[in-house]
C-alpha cells in the first residue's frame, strides 16, 4: 500500500484542540492508530472515517479522499 500522509487530518485535529490521544478516546480507537492514519500507514474503515469526521466536524472524504476515489486529484 502506498503511504499517503494525511496532512488535513493532522491539521483538523490540531485546529479542534485534539491530541492524538483525545481524538482516539473520542472515536473509540487508540493513539497509535490515529498516528498511523495521519502518516498514511493504514487506511480507515468507512465506520472509522465517519467517526473521526464527526469528532472533527468534517465529512470523512475531506480527511480520507481515497474513500471516494478522489485521492491524488
């Protein structure tokens, strides 16, 4: 899998005042998973993307464009 750094995810997380740990707690995952998603080391499930999007107040495809096939466009 090609790694796609998700700068938007990290930026939105910081703008909303979340640490990786607090975002993880808010979305039912763990801090390591949040960092892996930010670094593009793994892809989120649709449910995970929706949970993170809700916590950050954005649509999931804003953070994870590969879910809609728009990555790299």
